[in-house]
C-alpha cells in the first residue's frame, strides 16, 4: 500500500492523506518512486475549486514532481530502472504545435498528479533531468521552468530574447524567477516588480538590474518607460492577469511582446484594444509547453549548470502547510514537498 494526498472535496484543509493499492506499471508505463513535488499557483486553485469546479473528485493534486524509476512495464525503451526523471505537465503534448488532444491529460487536473509516494506514468510522459540537480530542484521544472523557458525563448514560434533586450518580470514567484534566470543567461537586462523590497533585493542577487515596489508606485509602467529611456521593454512576462495587462501594454515597446501566463488578478477595466493595435504588440498566451521544450530546456540547464531557486521544503505529511504558505503570497520562487521513504 502507498500513501497519497487527495482532494475529496474542495478546500486546503479538506486534503486527505489516503492509503491506496500499490500501483503497477502496464505495457509502455513506468513506476516512479517520488522524491519531491513542487507547488504551483494552479495547484492552489485546483485544491480550492477555482481552477475547475466540475473536476472529478477525488483527485491527487500537483503537476510537478521528480523521482526514480523503480520498475518498467513491457515494451518500455525510453527509460530504465534507476533513471532520475520528472513528469511532463501535459502527458499528451510530446512535440509540435498544441491542439485539443495534446493539451488534455494535464497532471493534477485532468488526471491524478504527483503528490504520492509512487506514481505510474507512460514512458512518453517522463524526462530525465540534469544530473547536477537535486530531486527538490528538478521538481520545480515541469510547469514553472518550462513556462518561463517558453516565454523567454519564444519556443512556441514568437521571437525569443536576445542579447541587449530588456525583459520585465512581475513578482518573484516560480515562473518569474525562472524567467529572470533564463533571460540573464541569454544576455538580457531584467527589470522587475514586487510588493516587497526584501524580495526585490533577493532577485537582484540573481541578476535583476532594477526593481520597483508596485504598492508604493502603482504606475510601474511609467517606471519601465523611464528605465528604458522612453523606448519600453522588449518583453513583459505577464503573470498578473487582467489586473496588470493594461500596464504591461503600456510598458512594452512598439512591436514588443507580452507573454501572457498568469491569472493572479482581475479587473473591471475592459481590455485596451487600441493600445494593443497602436503599439503593435505581440500578445502571446502561454500554457506551459511540450516534452520537446522540456528536453531542450534541460540540456541548457545542464550546460549552464543553472540551479532552480527553492524557498522552502515541506515534509510529505504536512502538504497543506505548503498550500497555506502559497496562499499567503510570502514565498520567493518555489515551494517544494519532500516525499520521504
């Protein structure tokens, strides 16, 4: 028997630690002994019922985790016992452009996720991660890492960041900090917003050139324009949602790009279509990425020896505490749960 956290009904404090039958890999599947799971804002929304109120319950949450392959089913050739792997966010999106079929099968949403001692996945749905990473660090890659990689490199078709570009990150959550690291790796200048001076100082140690506290300076778009001598940023990594999109459209240069990722805030203000048109902005929605994106990102992380930033590691038995910490908004980059055996 194995232990797994499940959502029997919506709410952080409704999470239950269940005992389930031992999972066994079938043909084309692998059994992964989980070592670490990381948390995304999506996992919070799934747990409280705001992501998909009609989601079939009970559901094991969390899209992101890393572990060791301990058994393989018949016909498996991509990985072998002993490999250290992470699952891909969307188990059906292996390569190419997304479509309706590929974006189904997201872990911790459409299907059971990774917050368990053992998980069975199809061999196509796992990726070996760089050897210099711990399980806790590797667990941060599938959603936040791939999403940021997609935004910064233009992996889905839009032009990527190049040397000398100016990139703006919003806040200091997992996607934003990965975006900072990837943008610096590519030679870009990175500006950032946060409600915390302490977090901005931590980000500066990772390469953030300048930051602004949006609570004290809500017109941060004007600050970006000033920082870029009137030109505007080449790319805004937009995680705020409707509440920040208008300012992002004002802060980006004519012909620049906004990578729309998050839905953290809402707004009663209608979308400013004239801004989008007159500034000829490339507005691109990003929903994580494919296994191919993940594999390319992993190769670069390996080459550059980049280390993901983990803020706090929680014990497996205290999974709700990680969600409460995320709900408070006090974290910096990634929160991780260790799956001890």
